[in-house]
């Protein structure tokens, strides 16, 4: 009983039936499973270095865009609202942790065959629901974490709102990336051969690519939400609002 996704061993691909067609075009799953089944010791130190270095160098360049984003908002956010800077590593790190869990779960599901092309929509629907619940839970905890360190009510609310957006975004991105790289690996293998396809191995590419991507996205979400709250919603009146809501007032307004 229950919804059990079809597995390769349950069907004969040669019969040309519906499930044979699905597995014949299984661009997302097969290559990742094959890569994970290969022995770690079959690859030399030089081969491992050559396969990993290009991606790391590209990600190094991309990660530098975080400093550009901070520089743009230096006067409006970084210098005027120190609470955001104090908790920036917590904010971005939380996104990385949440999305990393999703990416690892998807990679495991691909390797075991639990995740199939036929249930990708179901996978996304589940992860989005999980992301929303985790976003609320983590944001509440984040609010009180800021208050314990004697941050203002307004600053704590801003951090909490940022956490909601970052957790939801990171889980969605962490779910999509392994599937995307699996499809890219299959495409590159068909067009350019195994040597090029190795650079898109989901097992080696998804996590570092996700971390850098979320550093950039997390920074953009942080400064965008902070700027929206401080300068558009509050219009620079956070100081007067704080007088009405002193630090001992520990209530989270649910936006």
C-alpha cells in the first residue's frame, strides 16, 4: 500500500512500454548512480585535482560578487544597521545548511532510485512545504536569538524576515541543483564525451555550486529585505518605533 515509485528492476525496458520509455530517457538519474558506484580509488590524485579545480576557480570568481553587493549597500545598510552585519554569517550560513540538507537528500534519492522523472513534481511540492515550515520555525528562533544579544526589536524582526526568505529559497535551490547537474552531465556526455561530462557530476558539483550560489543569493536577499523594511516600509522611522517597543518586549509580529 502507499505510493511507491517504479524502479528499473521492476520493468523490462526492451518491451517499448511506458516505463521502458521513461527509463530510456532517464537523463537525471542514471549517470549520477553510475558515478556513485565507481570506486573512489579508481581515480588518481592528478585526475581528481583536474576534475575539481575548474569548478572551484569559477566559483571563487562568482563568490567575489558578494563583496560587490555589500559595497553597493555600504552606506545604507552596512554602516547604519550593524545588527545585520553582526548576524550576516548566521543568516547566510542558515541558508547553506538548510539547502545543503535538501541537496544531500536529493542526491541520496537519485542514487537509490527513490527519485524518478515521474515524481519530480511531487518532490518539489514536498520540499516547498518543508521549506515554509522550516522558514517559520527558524525565523522565530532567529528573532529571539537576536533579542538575547540585546538587539532592537526592529532589527530582530528584520533578521527573522530575512531568515524566512533565505530558508525557503535555499531549500528550493538545493533541491533543483542536483537534478539540473544530472541533466547537464547527460547532455555533455552525449555532445562532448565523458571527460567534459565529469565536470557536471552532481555528486561533486551540486554542493559547492550551491554554497556559492546561496552566498550570493543570501546576500542579495539580506540587503534587499533590510533596505525594504528600513527605507520603504518604515521610511527611516525605526528609531521612533523602537522607543515604543523596548528591548524587553519580546513579541514577533507575524508579517
